[in-house]
C-alpha cells in the first residue's frame, strides 16, 4: 500500500516506521524539520511540509495514495485543517486521530468515518490486560468477543491440542500458538523472536513458554483466566 502520514510525533513516527518495516510505501510528513530528520532513515520517504497549507498539499502524490492518516496529536486546529484539506483534494480514504470529544465531533461532521483514539485504545487494552491477569495482549472483535494472547498454563505443557480440548472444557477456540525462536539479525547476533506456528493441529504439542492465542466470549475468557492460578498450575 501507499500511505501518507501527517504528523511525526510519537504516534505518527512509530506508525510510519512499522508500516515501512512491513513493506508499505510510506511518506511521513511534518512541518518540524527536526522530526523529519529523526526518522528519515527508517521510513520510505519523509517530507518537511505544512499540511495546513492547501497549495503545499497539492504537490503530494495524493491521487496515487491508498490512505492518508492524520496523526497530528498536539494541535487540534492543524489536525482539523489538514483533514479538511485532504477531503477538499478528494483523497478517497482519510483516517484521522481524535484528540478530544469535541475534535471527534468535528471530524464526524466532516464525514470522517475512521477515527483513531490511540490513547483511549491503549488505556482500554491495558485495563483489560490487568483485569485478565494471565493475558499478554487482547484484541476486541465486538463488545462481547475477543482474541486474547494468554500465557500457557503449566498443566498444558507436554499435552496436545486434542488432550487439552479447549472448546469442550472452556468454550474457547485456539487460533494459534506463538513460540519463542532464536533468530540471527544482520549483525549475526541471536535474538529471541516470537513466531506464530500457524493453524494448530490436533496433535500439536504444547511447549514450556508457549503463548496461546484464543478466541471466544469475554465471559469465557475471564473464567479461564480466573482458574489459571489454581486449577492449572
């Protein structure tokens, strides 16, 4: 994909670098030359430009862009004006970051359907992670269902998927298993990497340190986590 990201703060810079690492063509834009300089070697392209300037925006390859992301987080006015400019120039898909409820209301009035809440989303995910004591990461699918990464219970070590029978015993489906692997980086140094094992089979055998990725109702996930400290250890 070809992606333009406006605003190279903590959020915008991190998003730009991650998308570039995934192989997407990213143009990261900020009016602060120091921020542009900071990530220029880690992103496909960087440009120092004031995105509130409609004339300046016309110089960008907006017609060839799959998505424009407004990640400006410290200036509501600049975020709103940038978003308005992108809509004016006919960018088909615009995703904007919301800084406050009022900001979100303005974005909605402008017809922006995809609105980001990075701080709120991070807080909600942390709250759920702390509530589910054995959870490593959570991904909400709707208010009642989630995909959750869980530490493998000690009682599962050495057992197969069919022996554990998560669906029968806990009303949950195992999506995959994430396992620690040693990988060598460009400097020849071995580093620990977490690798998904793909679709699990009935005879897949759990190993110490595995991470379970499960799907199900939040109530069933909570019940599973409640028992991990006693029944499973």
